[in-house]
């Protein structure tokens, strides 16, 4: 069975338009330094904090597991900041 060239082109366009490109994230807790005040106090998170938190979302489980960071990442304030920024807190 031969597939007409035009049909093959349409199929390829549909498949390629469905592909999503993802940007690789470099996990660095220093990227979240703009969130420090919000995490350690009752201050609201800045827009920069929320942006960085969304960017670092794939890294959050690693931060939760890190004994040097877990006291901050697992705190009630960190959960509040994540919630305020619309970032789901990970279940690791």
C-alpha cells in the first residue's frame, strides 16, 4: 500500500506540531536565592522567586532529599511560597 506524498507530509506536520521541546534545567539551589526572604519569614514571594521556583521545579525532590537543604525546603513557609507561586509541592 502506497501512501501519497501529500498525506505523508500532513502526517509529519501533525506529529511534529505535537512534539514539545523541553529546556534542560540545571539544578542549583542558588537559583532560589530570591526566595530566601519569603521562606525564612512571612514575606510574600517576589515574582522573580516564583519564576525561579517554577524553573527549578524538576529539582525540588533533590532539594528535599538533601540534608543541608531539607530544613528549608520542607518548612511550612516553603510550602506556603510554593502554593502562592502556583507550584505544586512534590511528593518525593
